[in-house]
């Protein structure tokens, strides 16, 4: 039997070649060993491929679930958007006692809009109102806002448009209907241009909200609300104080700094300590991100654990096959040692065989995972809860670079462990 050794025979005895030649010889001998046992190697490769498909698909599901949750929260908040609520002081400041109510006015909102870290803003005055169209009527939440609110709070229009600058400037009686409001009042009839009465006052419908997933709301969901210009709201109810202030940081990464700047400004204007968490309460995209991160992290850990177990089963198969190979090739190993092969060369040969099996199996598994994820339709999540119109917000199985990196790292560890034990035995 011809034995290929990692080196060259030179006059005067066996001498090791350079490290590169040693590596080439080890890989060549590993390939020869695998080709000599094709069926065994193929079965081991299949086990690794199945394991890596499981890992990649489970991680892809976790990432898809994360993105679906984020889309649900984005129905309430855009990137870098915060909602500020009035509160009550819990600390003494500016000669004022603790326990004093802090209430925002329009002038305060305008001052916030001038801050360098604030990109856009909108006041919001809220009131429950009676909305009537023909013989149909119901109570809904009216939200009096500025045009920027449509972007800040993600209010896409299925028909028509959102409140614009001219509506605000001219104090028009324009109304943008939530999707549920439009459905209950008009059914399948087109509402654009129709006149509805809000607390007895006529308003022209200029737009209808597009269906969206909304995991978070204050007051009532947006789909059960009607939106009017904030300059018109004073004709319906008292608008001395804002219900909430909505603002957006220049960049999502500056969200915390923008909130600090807003609190410092309002603290000076309204005489409260900017560090007082109860004076004004803030919730927004940054807080919702922390919620989704916590939920998804737990899910990903469980899915990764299941995937690693599946891949480990394939690794155990490789290890067993390599141990059998060591037992069958005892004579070959002895011949190599008698000719001067060192311990590390023999270990390297069997470790290379295991790594080749895991590498080929991993590549095949990842290709298959890509194909399966591309072929799969979106998996039901929000459509199963809210209806078929929410299909675009369901779980989309996409293999991201982070998923690929994690799967590769797991595969490398499994390959090393699967090959190291038989290599030491050899």
C-alpha cells in the first residue's frame, strides 16, 4: 500500500518540508482517505448538511420574528420618535414644591421644535368625539395634529392624503379617518370628499388610513381615531394644554441626547428638575426596541440551542465514523510513524478529514437553506391575528449575514470537536 506522508525523502533520511508543503500533503492525504470511503463520507456529509439547514432556518425564523415585531412597533413610532406625556414633579426645583403638575402648552412645543437635535415635531390634542355620517354614528378618539405627525407616527394613506400645511394654516375642517372608522362608517363606499360631522361640526374627509399593525398605542389605536388640524381643534374643545408632544431626533442614534436636550429646555421653562423622571414621561422607538430585543433574545437562545443540538448529532456521526476509520487504518498509521511521521502530522490528517466533511456539508446545507428560505412564503403572524390584509407584516424568512456568521461559527466548533477526538485517538 502506497502511503502519502507530509514531507519529502532526502539523502540522509526523512526530513520535513516547509509548512506550506506539509499542509498540502495533509490535505491531499485527507482527500484520499475520504475518497477511499465514499459512502461513509457521503453519509457524514448528509448529517452535517441537515444540521446546518436546521441551524440556519431556526436562526432565520428568529430574525424574521424580530423584524415582524419591529414592524408592529413602527406602526406606533417611527425611527427616533418619542412621545412626551405631562406628569407631576417628584423633586423640588426652582423654588417649587414637589408634587406639582407639569402641563405642556403650544409655546413649549414650538420651543422644542427649535432645538438643534430635534428634526421634526407635532403637538397632539386628544378628545373623544361623536362622529356621524348619515344614519351611522359612533364615539372615536379625535387627534388634532400637525402635518409632520403623519411621518412621525407612521400614518400611510390607503386613499387620499394626510393633514397638510394648508389645512393647518387655513384652519380647514379636514379629517383623516382611521381604517376602522372608515370601514364602520362607509363600508365599501369611497369616503374621500364625503362630509362627516364631528361633535356636530361638518368635516370633509381628505384621506383614509392604510391598514397597519400597531402593537402599542395611547388612548385608542390609530385605526379607531380621526385626525384633524390642530389649529381647528380649538373650535371643538379647549386646547390650552397639549395632550402629548411628539418629536423626532435628527438621527435614531441621537434619541437619548435629544430627549435630554428637550427635558433641559422644558425644565427651565416649566421650573422642574430635568432629572425628575416623573415630571414628564417619555416613551418611544428606543423603549420599544428594548422590549423587542428582550423578547427576541430569549427566542433566539432557545432556537439556537435546538439548532446546535441538531448539528451536534451530525457531529457525533462524523466522530463515530472517524473513530471507525482510525481502527481500520491502524496499520497505515503504524507505517507512517515508522517512516518518521510525527504525532502532529497524523493528528492533522484525521482532523483535516473531519473538517473537510463538515466544510462540504456546511456549504451544501447553507445553499439548501438559502433555497428553502427564498421559496417559503411569509409565515403567518399578524395576518392570523388581524386578518389577511396584514400579510405583508408577517414573518419573512431571510438569511442575514449575522445568521451566516453564527452558523459558520457553530459549524467550525462542531467540526473541530468531531475531528479532534479521533485525531487524538489516531
